[in-house]
């Protein structure tokens, strides 16, 4: 980096000090990771803002690597965050560091300088584009109560009161979820023998819940059909759960970071649901034009950051990104939204075609599997 930037980050940048971390531990911040050396004590010159710190414990004897654990923190200018490693739990300790010890470390930052790695400034701009809508208020609502994002969801047995009882259901009625989201397997033959499990309380991501139905109570059959084709009702129901409408974009970014860096499949599922929702709301495009403009900006960044091997997996799995974007582009093309936004979408569409050879031509015609089915009665 240039000298002016270096001086600014030395004065304004934050510090993350980690004491007692074993040598060889995989440690990272944002989009970079390393294996710690003998002298490692943390990171300096961290740009103010939201960052994601993560680590994987590594066995000293077998080189086995534990599932990734991480946490978000909104660093203030010049802040010094101090954490200690727990040898018993082989992870960063939840216990607060003594204030006098923190003061002592702050007073001796110059002596610690040689033990602190500089923040990888080459990723700063990329990282900023990934967390632009994540606020401290939103983090307080979404992160697990334990404060840690875990790649491997921790499960425990349900209590006897929570176990499914195999109650008879009406014909056509779907099974109810039990044990905090684990499906009720009653009536599924051999699956009944599986133990009933639920996430350990406080460890699961607190993601915004989608409504159980795609339509409001009292809807007529024709209205139910309309709400199933256009998910604007679901979109507005979700928006009502946020303090600000842009927090839905913040949650999209939060889930993407938890998946891309934190390796959370739970977050990836929510990211897919939010992407699909944005691409299935014809009536909302004009009403929430600024949100959809921001969505296009964020999704373009996300697609660029997806690792090639994972993008290949998405393509082989019917490529839900392509399928949903084709629906969105068609809806925007047919909407009354302003020409500036339509031009932005065309540029995005052309960029995807050039990069991935995705065909978005003939948006005004239905694919064979999307065309309406006429049933004679």
C-alpha cells in the first residue's frame, strides 16, 4: 500500500489481539487465512467497519482440521479487541478479558507490533463491497446468541416433551416441523428409528423467518394462485420484520459471508431463498425500485466472488441463479420501471452472458417447462 494509506491505517486502524493461540492453527480475517506461527499474536491496521474473524483448530498429532468457527465484529477506529484461546475447548474463549490486562496491552502496542500481522489491504475494497448493507443493529438480530457462527451445526437430543408423537394428519396435510426445524419423521418407516435432534439453544443463526403461507388469510382460490405466481406478499411480509427495508439486503450479504467464509450451509439455504424471492416479485419491482437496484448491485458482486468449483456445482444443479435471474430479467423488461434501471440490468445481463455464456435471449417467450398448462374439464 502507499505510504499515506499506511500512515492512516496505523492511526485509525483497529487491532485484534489473540493470546495463546496454538502454532499451526488456521486463522483468517475476511477473505484471507493463514496458519499461525510461533510469534503470532493478532492483526493490526484493520480498516474500521464490519469484519469476520474465523479459525479452524488443527490437531498437533494427526493434522485433522476441525470445522470452521467465526464471529462478526464492527471495529471502531483505533479499537483494540482482545481475546484469549481456550486450551480446554480448543477455541477462542467466551470469557471477557480483564480490563487491566487490556489497558496494559494498549499501552504496549508498540512492543507488540512485531507480533501482529498487517491486515491484507489488497482485499479491503472487495470486502467492503460484500458488507456494505450489514449494520451493527442487524448483526445483533442475526448472529447466534452465543456470538459464534459455526460451520457444523451443534445438535442435541430433543426432550421427551418435544419428541414427535405420530399424531394422525388429515389427508394431504404436510408434516409439521419439530425440534426447532428438524422435520417430523413419524410415519416414515425405518426413519422412525433415527434420534430426534435439535440445535443446541443459542448456537443457530437467527435468520428472518419466511411466512408459512404465500398468501394472506381469507384469500380466494384465484388470489391464492396469483400470490403463488407473484411472491410480493411474502416479500412485504419479510420487509415488515426489519427496522429498515435495506436490512433485507444486509441479511442477503450476511448469509453470503456466513456461507462463503464461514462455510455455513444453513446460511446458504437462506441466501438461496432470498435470491429466489427477489426474482419472483413482479409487482414489487416498481414499488421497491431502489431495493431491487441494490439487489442487482449486490448479486453481481456475489456471483463474482463465488469460487469456480462451486459455481460449476450450481450450474450442474439446474443452476438456480440462472433460472431465477431469467425470471427477474423478464419481469423487469415488462415492468414500468425507469430506463436507467433497465439499462443497468441490461449491462448486468450482458456481463453474465460474456462471462458464463448464459443465454438470456427471448425473455418474452416461455420455456417449455415454464409455459402454462391448459387442462380441459
